[in-house]
């Protein structure tokens, strides 16, 4: 597992479709819906005529937590949704990476919103841990 100030990630085996499916299922279990699904590999192929490994950007949103944040600060939508990336490297390894919501929401400088970011982080970490366990067991 890897962590940075703007995100954290986990190796998810070598089966992209399985990692993507498990990630979406686990996000739903934690109350997130997928509001955007960007196939970045296809965009690069179409717009730049380059062949890159598979790369999907999922916009994940927990409506209840997002609503709480929006009620506290109507412009919070600038920092939503949480992005989750499922990507494949050139050797076929798959990584699932998550936005660090506490970092983004920390820009607002309000304890109530920072606490929401911490709760979202907990939920995303549970998704990460389950993805790691389920993709490791299939390897």
C-alpha cells in the first residue's frame, strides 16, 4: 500500500476487470455511487492516437456526506466527488488509487468539513483494504 498527501493506493493483482468490479461493489457498500466514469485510455486513443494501458477515473460520491458538506459550504462541490483511479501498468499490474478527501476538504479550513473528510477517508480505506484482500486471494 502506498500513501501520498493527495491520495493513497493499493496493488490489485493483474486482472483489471476484476479489480474494477470489486472496487465499484465495495464503494457501493460504503454508500458511494459512481457519478462519473471516465475511460481515459479511450480518450487518449481517440484524441492523441496513443496506446496506453487501461486507466479509468471513477467519480465516487456518498450523497449523505456530500449533502452535509454542501449544507455547510455551498461551494464545496468544487472539491467533489472523490476520484478513484483503477489503472494498469505496462507489465499488466493493476493499481487502485483513491483521493485523500481530508486533504482536499482541509482547504476549506473548517473543523466540521475536515471531520467529514476524515469520515470519507475511513470509508475509502475500508474499500482499499477489501480490494487488497479480494484481489490478493485471486492471484
